[in-house]
């Protein structure tokens, strides 16, 4: 996620409070292409397919090492290269679903952000009755949700109400929209959760082919784990969540980052 996107994202998303009961699983949303620390002339011109191909390499070669470094069994993770959207733009992203604790999710997100040089990584957990962020799951027919379909529906949703054009994540055949609430208790979309659901229901009814359905809705926890790379060039915010610069976790991640840097430069330098 870019620095500009991060600034807006922190305005749009707020960290979830303490939960009486954690969600059953967490979805961790991130990109594999770096947002800081590299001079990569080919990256700016790279299209969706190029970025998706790189994300697939990072998923195979780097993500398991990050998970293992932060103490999570990489075999327990379900990760896909999938579209992700922000302010009406769709990009290649990685989405990891894992049955882990809230603390483990945040630690894994910090590890991902640290190695991939991201300004933020989104951690979300659906079906949290204690949260106030509404969510809606828009489900497409099997294998129909590619980047073009995701972007087209994103635009359709925003045409119904501009408040639906903030962002989405995707996993499998599901496009997931979050109606995030600010510190004042009001959704930044300008819509209450009922209107948010109604707008996406209308968009789904008018969209297609492929024809989507609304398969789920409720409340979710949603938070960004981040680091301001221009102000914290060593990844200090991530490092603090990972036990400090001298911790075994950070030392292991530094070795992983060296492998990642080689992959990045071989692809986009």
C-alpha cells in the first residue's frame, strides 16, 4: 500500500477494541510489491498480470518463511493471489485466511509489512458481534471473480452510492466490503450498516453477467498494522510488535528480507 493510500486508510479504518470473543479466523490483506526502500523503474509500468505473477512468486518463496519466522505454521495458512481494491482502483494482492489468535494475526501482519516494506497490512475478522464495522460479502459464480469483474463491480457499487467505493478485499469467489467506523462512531462511507447492505444488494441485483449474490453480512473487526517508512525507515513500528531489533524474530525476518530483495530486484530493477 502506498504512503498516500496509508494516510487515507488510517483516516478510513480504526483499530478494533478488546473482544469478548475472538473471530474464528482472520483475513490478512496485503501486497507483495514494496512501497518503500527500493528504486524499481519497472514497477511503475507493471500491470495487474505482472504484479499478480510477482505476488505468486512471493507467496511461494517468501510468505512461508515470514510465517515460520513469527512462529506460525505456514502449513495452516490458506493464501491466494486475488484482486484488492482501494478508491476505485483494483490491484493484485495477497489474502491469507488463518485460524489464529488476534495477537498472532497482528504479529504475522507486522512480519509481512516489515519484509514486504508495506505502509500497512489489514487484519479483519468477520462475524464479531462486539464490533461496529459492518461487512457485506458479494459472492460470484465459481472462478468468475477475476480482477476485471472485481473492478467492474467495484465501479457499479460506487455508482449506486459513492460511499461504496472506498475499498474491498477478495477471497475465493467472495468480494468483501467493509463499512468502517471512525472514532466518532460514524461510518466513513456516510451510510449506516443497513444502507450499506441495501446499496450493495441493489448493485448485485443490477450487475452481470456474471451474476453475484449477497451471501453474508454482519459486523467485523478491522484494523491496520502499519509503519510510516518515511519517518521510521528501519521499520520501527513493526519491529516494536515483533520483539525489538535484537529479537530472534526480527533477525530471522532480516534474513528473509534479503531473499525478498533479490526477488524484487530481479523482477523490477
